[in-house]
């Protein structure tokens, strides 16, 4: 039976068209401001192509609107669910960063470190609802502990606090609360500086660079990452394992910036530099929560191929990459989401839907809330003359029907 759900108003392309017309701009004028081709704007507005994250960010900047005005986040319906219900307590904990509760009993460093490790594990698994319940009391206790401690103990506790704040950035990104994410990033950086750990500070700058991706401020993001690489160093033969992870992760992020800017040679050069660091590291690691290693390099090769519309490279990545069983679900979920978009661009709609279903299996909360998933599904619906039960079922699961 034909698909009858009306998703046109949900599309990013429809929102772009509405704001563009309100600004009195033609498709060509908007394309010149982003910049991209006029035909891409036309195809996205009509629903023939999904709005990519880079196009959406560029359009938001060119149209002078907030990104969430185009993505529609946070989404209504099942997407909000238990994850969104944790936000008020998280916000209260974030506001109390300099108000330690002197009556709050504080556990030992080892107990707090164990809880932070559990919180990080929930983030790796994209279990955002459970993470959201865990973080507020943990942030309160860590803040109190940091203010009461001194010396080395204080620095170690601030390292834990920085890592815990990173969990807030993950939740805020998942539900599309970008103001909360920016606030959490400020807390991450503050706590990292107080920890006295140069690598943790470098890692937070790597994390901060995602804000420039969302703002389509690619030149500024590149400058930030160049500074981080300068601070960390470029001679990988003299680096220990944690430094290799930070160095390699910065190259991977730089590759994505280059891909967003349409610079394939620079993107590939950064991928190759990261691959060199991964080979020297010798395995997939998780220093500072970076998940750096050969698998992460392979995932970013796919990400660059998708961003640059390199269909043959998407196929090569799909055929030659096998994710290890122990890969973090949040990373696997992103891999399958990118793969779905790559297969869609390449013209294989069945494989695109199969990749979305794989993303749902490994990281359901992440998949259900991600704008890229909604765009891929809506484009699949637009291209299918008659609905497939699996497609309409997936659309209903993410709240599109």
C-alpha cells in the first residue's frame, strides 16, 4: 500500500525553503552564501536529496537562524521520552558548579572514579536515559569534592569532573539542545584546566571543535585543531599511547573539517596521518574517551567519503571494513548512519534502509534522535513509489507517521 504519512513539514529541506523565501532569497542566492550548487538546494528543498549536516549548518549560518530551527530539534513524540525528562535535573546541576553542598557526604576518589567510569560506559553505549539519571547527583558530589580538596587530589578530582561534564555534552547533542551543549563544553574546559593535565586540555579542545562544525565555521575550527596539534607535537615516534590517541583524533577531526569544506586532498592527508598514528599505537584504545585506533580511522574514511559524495569509496569502505565486536555502540551507530546516507547517495535504497536498521539495533537512542536518520528516512519515503512495511515501520518508530 502507498505510504500516507505526511512528512513534508518535517523535512529540513522544507524548513530551509520557508526561511529562504521569508528572507527574500532565491535558491541561487542561498547557494552562493553557503556555498554549494543551486541544484543541490533545489533537490534538498523538494525532498529528492537529504539535507546533509554540512548543508544544514551552512544554511543556518547563511539564513541567520539557529540550527535547531532547521532540524526541528528537540523532536516531539517518542524521541523526547525518558532522555529529555532528565534535562531539568542536569541543568540544575550545571548551574550549581560553584555552589558546593557542604552537607553532602563525599565518597572516596576511587568510588567517584568508578562511577565516572560507569557513566562513560553508558555514553559509549548511547544509553542516554540512564546516563541522564546518573549525572546530576554525580556532578553535585564531584563539584563538592573538588572544592573541598587541594593539591594532587584536587587535580585528579577535576579530571573526573571534566569527564562527567562530557556526558552532558553527549546527551545535549543527542536531543539537539545546543545551548546546553555549549554550556557543558565551557564546564568541560574549565574542569580540564583545573586538572593540570595538558592532554586532557588538548582533548577538550578537540571536543570543542565540534561546535565550529555545527556553526559551519570551518576556518576557525581548523585553526583550533592546528593549535592543538602544535601543542601536542607532530613527531609520533616520540609519543606515548595517550598522546598518540590525542594526536590521531585531532587529525581525524581535521579530515572531517576538510571534507565539509570540499577539500578532498587535505582530508585524505589527515586520514593518512591518523592511520600512521594508529599503526604505531597498534590497537583500538580509549584514552580520554577518544576511541582512537585503526577502527576509528576506517570509520572516518567512510565519513569523509560520504561528505565528499565519493560513491566508489563508500562501497570500498562498506566491503572492506568489519567492525570489531567490542566497538563502542555509539561509534557503531554513527558508522551505520553514515553508511545509510552513503548507500542512499549511491542509489542503493535497500542497503540504506538495512544500515539504518543496523544502527537501530546497536544504538537505538542515538538513532531515534539523530537528524541525519530522519532525513535519510524521509528521502527514502519520497523515492519509494509504494511503501515497504520495513520502511514505514522504521518511520513510525522515529515518529514520522
